[in-house]
């Protein structure tokens, strides 16, 4: 295997696969009737042991990647994988993704040091085909979604920073960037500390801000808009958080204009975002500051949608958009403004001075 430190993640996984099985020491116990029945069924019907299959997949992937790492020993990275090999690796990673959807297998994957492998492979832009790297990022998304222990393990590995570097590398295609945003979203969403850290980091916020740019693909804008809404409308959001995403919210305001954004899903998501921000009342000034621009788009849009003939399929299709616009206009008409959130109280935890006996304290 290559001595290049950028491939250390590959050696770590190979060692783990050789010397551990992803389990912890337990005392031997007599098999239950249920376990015996399951084992008999396996032997009779040939049911696949998915835990063992996961290790077989990783072994095949590490063998293929080990070959690539050797080609770079002379200092020049080269992607030496032909199309057939690339398709096979993507097929294996897709199967791996399906296995780790189950929480128990996700935990086992973490225990055998699979996370550094995925992040390391995804970062090898000069050696590993983009399709394979994207498949690795897809597995990260599946592992971390609604799985706090895996989210924390990825945060400990600074996975958001690693993925951000991939995202901001302009040599990577839009499809990979979409998968990166999805993975970061899965790592961060629902994790209180991670949401707060992401929000307060200028580079992290730039991920969403750049992804909402007019020159980006519809898929990337859609994914970033979803992530933005998840953060600013989270159970853990605050006035400060909404304000920090001011520039991204302004981009979303542009998306509600049918002349500017022709993608129906993006337009509806932007409308839902603006309405939810107004309804939660954490911070509305950013939207209210654009009130006239929004109404200039919304009022004629409502009139056009209402004018569609009854029974027309198009009218039924835009029924949700019409309702959202009507509710948004009602909220805008209320003239809401921010009410500054009070600073959290300061707790006096220092105790009494050393020379204070406490004789004068109330009894």
C-alpha cells in the first residue's frame, strides 16, 4: 500500500477488517429459541448475513483502491480505473448504503472505522472517479440521517470541514456538490450543537449561500433551500440564527417570482420558507424589508391563479401555491417587526467571598 499520508484512511480500514469484527467482548450465552430458528432458516434458505456481506464489500473496495494508491507512489496521482471497475465500485457502495440503513449495521460500520474510509475516498479527487466519490458521500448521508451517534462520530472526524473542501473545489461537478450538501445536512440537522456551530461559521453559511446562486443547478438550489429551511425553522432556531442567514433568505425571496424561477418545487419551497419565518416570528425584518418587492410579485400571481378556469388540471396543480401566497400576503399586511430577544440572565455562581461568614444573609 502507498506510504502517501493522504491514503492513511485506507490502511486503517484494511487493518480493522483484518483484526476486528466490529463487535465488543460479550460473555457466551445459550442461544434462544428465536435465534436457533433464525439460524436454521439461514441454513435452509441461504439468507445473506448482511454484517458479513458488509465486510466483504469493504474488502473488495479496499483491494481496488489499494491498486490506485500504488499508482500514485511516484508522486503523480492517476485515476487508473476503467469504466467497468468504476461501475462495480458504485454498485458495491450502493449495496453498502442499503445495508447501513439499519441502525445496528450503521453502528457496526462505525466501529470498524468505516467513516474515515468514506471521507478519505471522497476526498481523493485526483485518483478516484467522481462517481465513486459521490457514492461514498451518499453512504455518509444514509449513515448519519436521524442517527445521533453516527452524527457525533462524523463531527468528531470534522466531516463537515472535509465535505466543505470538496464542495468548494470547482473541479468537482454539480452532482457531487448536491450529494455533499445532502450529507452535511444529514450530519447537522437535529444535532443542537452541530446546528449552532454550522450557523455561526462564515464558511459553512457560504455553502448554502453559494448553492442558492442563480448560476447553480436546480438540484443544488433545491437541496440548499431545504437545508436553509431546516436550520432557520428548526426547533432550536433563534433570532440571531435567522439574521445570520439574511443573504440566503434574500436569495429565497427571488425564487418566489415565477419570472425568475420556473421550477415549481423551488418556488413552492421558497414560499413555504418565507411564510414559516413570518409565522414563527423569531426575526422578520429581513422579509419585511422586502415587503414591497414580494407583494409586487405576489398580488398579480394570486390574481392569475384565481383566474384559472375551475376544473382545469393546471388550477388544481397550483392550488397549494395559491393558498401559500394568500397566507403570505396576509402575514405581510400585518406589518410585523422584530421584538429584540432578551439576553439570557447571568447566573451568580461564584459564591461568597472567603471573609464573608454569611452572618448577614436573610434567615
